[in-house]
């Protein structure tokens, strides 16, 4: 009995190291597999985090380079709610303008990238384009250069019931033409002398003339220029003249001060819009325009639609397979992409 127990004990002691060794080997392999899986998972998570971080940074960069509103203090919700309210008032104003035959001219001047175009867009987008238009004239032709300076602008003045927004105006002569040397000293002097009288004539003829200067700091202007340079969709806005204006900030400031001194007349005063915050500038400008127009709500009553007539029995519609349809945008490729 003792011999049997001794043999069993020896056998168990003999087998024990082998079993432990195998278990350790299996455990080591398992640990290595777990480490590999953990490393792969960690690498995968790092790639996901890196991709997400890149996408977030791209979104942040796009928000900044899109120069949409910059660092506005207004929340999007408040801005859109107030803009909708003001645009409804603009529609009411246009009904009144059309009904009374009022003529309105609004001039938008200011530094490059000050937000004039964005403000004009928010003013005109809810209005009937048949009664509201934007005038943005380019470089004068050789023929226009020989005309009376105000002549090409007079052609765009409003008729009864019209609203005209000038995205830059005859004040080019007092600003860019003066600073860049595109006009002579004599032409500049004559403009400063003639402009107040020209505007008085417009006002005497019954035109409501509003003049807005959009003021932006040099730091904010430079940020917006950099945004345009980085954004392919807005790069067309950045001209060589804009780049030159960066170097001539002080000269433009002097020209602006001289322009205000000579043309800030009681009949047509200048109104300055602080434009470092684009959202606030738009709301302030639209609100001010509405206070300067003595309109009343002349919105027509809701229209009752007439009943639709039935299709004649002998009329057959063209089959769909004989028509050309625009494909879904999901299927359209540009340059093979």
C-alpha cells in the first residue's frame, strides 16, 4: 500500500513540472495575442482619433477661413431669428415703396472685406428682384472715362417704386482712385466740389439717399483676406487691389476722413457701421434702414387660390421616357471625382 502511494506521489511530482511548463507556455502565447490585439485596437483608435481631430480642425479652419461671421458674439439662433424678423419688415417696406412710388438709393462703401456684400445679400434676398436691384459697376471703359464722372451712375438710378443698392458707388473717386493714383488731383478736387451738390439734386428730385460706411479694423481685415486666400470658393474676391490696400491702410484712412469732411451733408449724411462682427453689422444696418424709411404695413391680404381646372379629355401628356431629366447630384461627377 505504501509502495503504491509512493509511486503515485512520484508520478504526480514528475508530471507537475511538465503541466506547469505547458500552462506557462500557453499563458505566454495568450498574453502575446492579447497584447497584439490590444496594440491593434489602440492603433485603430489612434487612427480614428487622428482622423476625427483632423476633420474637426478642418471644420474649424473652414469656419474661420470661410470668413462667414468671424468671432461673433451673437448666437446663430438669435441671429437667424432677428434676421427673419427684419427681413419680414423689409418685405413690408417694399410693398409700401411700390404702392407709393418711392425711390430709394442705398450706398454701401467701406474697407475691402468689411462685409458690404454680405449685408446687401441679406437685404435683397427676401425682396422682389423686379423692384430691388444691386449695382456693382466694374472698371470704366475708355468711352466712360471721357463722360461726365457721374454719368454712368445716373443710368442706374431708380424709377418710381424701385430700390437700388450700390455696392460701391461714385465714391470710388474719393477712395481707391485717389489712393491708387487713378485720377488726377484736379479730377479729385472737382469731385469733392461737385459730389455734395449732385447728391442734393438727387434728394430734391424725391430720392431717399442713404449712405453707409462699413468700418473694420486692420487685424480683422487681414484675417478675412487670409481666409479668402485659403478658400478656393472665395478666392475670386481677393484682387491685387485688395492686397495693395493692406500696404496703404493709413492712406485709405486719410482719404476716408477727407471724404467725410466734404460729403457729410445734412441732406445725405454718412452712417458708419461697425463691421468687425458681421452678424451684428448686418442686423444694425438693416434695422437702421427700416428706421429711415417712413413705411407702413401695406401687405396684401392672403390670397385664395382658384380651383384647378380639369385636364381636357383629348389631351395626352408627353411620356416620361421621351423627356430629359436632370440626374441626381449623387451620380454627377466633376473631373472624374
